[in-house]
């Protein structure tokens, strides 16, 4: 309905037109046209202004919601109602979505429930993981961001530029669960509380440890265990006679307890009698036995409370063996300290002790490290494997008449790019880019998974050229026996493997379907198969059930992390 003012204007125009003999002047047409154009431009500006204002209000509201999430108590962050989450996720971009998940500690169970009801969330789930920093900005170099480097390395999310690692994947939603944590299932010996269960009874099948919740990483070795929860706290239990639990005493701990001195931790590692923890600032904390300077603190005094290693910065991964420690920094350099007997520090010399961390010279581009009892494996960004230390059982893939390798040397016969390495007690495992597992070293109890207890070897004359072999022979006394070369060999019946863990005489492998494969000695139930003693051998010794071929542990599903100790095993299970 036209307004009264518009009707008056029309009457005036009509009267004027009548006075002009029924015609409208050119100036009137021009004026009317300019007025219409001006009005349309003003209307367009008003619409644009309204859209900009709405956008600013939405961005401000998103920021307010993020600030509210930051202020929420930790225990409330993971229990946001699904309706609020859906409304929130439908309004934010992908990077903000990742930031909300990180800040809010939102669990996989919520995201899975929302998956069917939100097209945007479905699209986010199907994307390759793109880590963001605390401000929601895309991280261009994951090695510089300790928390996300931990996530990427530990659960196997593929990152560039290592595009050949096309099989290094884990099930959907797992990286979300790294923020909320999972449950701990354990089996094997419990004589000193290394399962975190009351009493000393061993468990031959996996048992849930109800004292542990929201765990995102586990490390077991010797007879003790460290667990990392989603709050950056470290929980310890098991043997503690050298202070390796960091609880301020030397008492065995059968029930898990938080180490009060540690906060904002992103990786834990424990070995024979000492432990290392990495915080989110790239600093390393050490505690336990220090007879050889393996704590890196410049002396040889034991510590039962964590202490920060000075002058060791920008570390992204820690590993340790018997009386020595290895650290990897963000530039791909390797640092070592502790006992250098048998060249365990990889610096080209033998013997002595080094209580202060120093870098291994002319050795770079490393992206993962792993320590066994007496040897170390290092993986380069190009998928090649180097090792140093003891080689008496061919655990470095070299002839056993070279029992010690004093500086990093590339392991031969590994022609396929490798994506993960694991050093055990006198043996080694590697995962290649096709998800196959390669094993070499000691196989006395079937821990290589090759269907028997024999190593796969090659004559040294086939390994070296004749000229090189003659030069080697000349260095040794007459009648010296030259041992065979231990060959890295693919483990049969294992495919799509994403994680491996070596123990003392048994091995665990995790596949893409979240199942655990086991092989080796099950003397104390550490294989989780319920095996028992079954007979006598000729020398009167008790023989125990051993699995020399990979076998799936029944009734153990949704596993996202595995860890082997001497006589026990720990698995992290997605809720």
C-alpha cells in the first residue's frame, strides 16, 4: 500500500506534466533516474553493513565460547551436552573445531555420537589431520610443536613431507581419543606390582586396571610402568628400589600414584632402573638410578624425585636403555649420555661414562629413536635405519664378529622405506611403509615371530666383497670363527601393522583394526593367551608355552597403544 506522501508526489508530477502539454521534460527523467540509482546503492551498502555486523557478532560469540571453555574446570570440559556441541561445531571452521576439541578435552564418544547428525562434522572426520596451535593457527612444522609431534608420532598420523608413508594410519577418531584418554589393560607378572594391581598374582589374560583413567601414553620396562594422562600428569607403579618411580622414596608401589613433581608432560619413558619425561616446553626430567650418569645431571647420584636436565632444550623425543639415555631434538640431532661401555652412546669411542648430554656429531635428519638394553636404532626422515651399540646377536643387522658398532651405521638389506623402529633385548623390529614387520637379532624364544627359534643369517662372504672380507680376516688372529650376518626378515602373517613393542623375550604388534598380535615367551602370562607350563625338557628345566608365530590376543579390542616389559605387557584401550 502506497504511503500518503508518495500519492501527493504523484499528483504533483501529473499536474506538472499536464501543464507541459502532457509531456515529461528530459531533466525530470534524468533526476528520477539518478535518485533511483542512488537509492539502490544506499540499500546495497545497508545490506553489506548488516552482513558485516552479523559476521563480527558471530566471531565475537565464537571467541566468547572459546574463552568460556578455557575457564571451565577440567572435569567439566568433556561433558558438554551434545546439543550445545552440535550448535557450536555447525558454526565454526575446521581449525576452530580442532581448537575446541583440544581446549575442551572433548572425547571421541561425543564426536562419534555427533558424526551421524552433522554434515559438517562428517566432512571434518574425513579430512587428513591438520594440527593447529593453541591459537587455532595451522602448524607448518609439526616438529616445532611438541604436543602435536607426540600425537603424530605415537599414534601414527601421517605427516608431510614423508608422503611414502601411505600405510602409517590408525583408525578414525583415534587422534581425538588421545586428548580424552583410554583404559589400561595389563597381563603377565605382578611380583612387584608392575601391573598396578593389588597382590602379587600374575595375570595370564588381559585385566582392566580400574585405578587408571584417561591415559594417553604408556611406557613399561624392567619391572616398572609410567602412564601419562590427558592432563599432562604422570602415574607410576611397580619396582622402585632405585627411585625410578620419582615418588620421593624407594618403596615398591603396587597401586598407581601420580608423581607430584611433574606437570605438562607430553611423553614418558622408563628403562631398566631410570626414567625420563618430556614436557611441553621441550625440557627433559630424569630420575632413578644414576651410577653411570644416565640421568644427564652432571653427577652420579641417584634421584628419587624428578630433576630437569640443564642445557638440554627443544627435545621432541626421549628413549633409554640399560644405564644410558638418548634424546632427539627438533632439528633432527641425537644427544646421548650415561654409560659408554660397548659404545652405547654412538660417539665413535668405547668405555667411560658421560654424565652430561652431548650431541652425536655428523648425524642428523633423525625423526625417531628407540633404545634396547644395549643398542639403539634411529630412523631418518627418508625412511632409513641406523644403529649403534652391541651387536653380539646381530641386533644391528651386521655380522656377529663385529660385536660392537661404535657410531651410527646404516642397517643393510633394508631397501624399503621404514616408518617405525623398536629396539628390544638383543633384537630389533621395524615397520615398513606397507605395514610389514621386519625382525632381526636374537630369537631364542621365538620373539622374532619367524615360526622357530633360529635367526635368519647369511654367510659373511656373501655380505662382503671378497677383497673386503680378506682385509677383515687379516685383522683377526688365525683360526678366528666368523659368525654369520643376521638378516632383517619379514614376519609372516602380519599386515597393516601400525605399532610395535619389544620386550625381553616377547613381542606385541598392533594392526590397523586395533587388534594385538603376540609372539615369543609366555612364561609369566606376558603374551596374554592364558598359556601354562606344559612339560619338562631333557635337562630337567621347566619348558613354557611359546608362540613362535604371530597370534591375535582374544577379547582385546579397540587397542591404540602397546608396551612390553621384561615379564609383563600393558595395552591402552580406547573407551
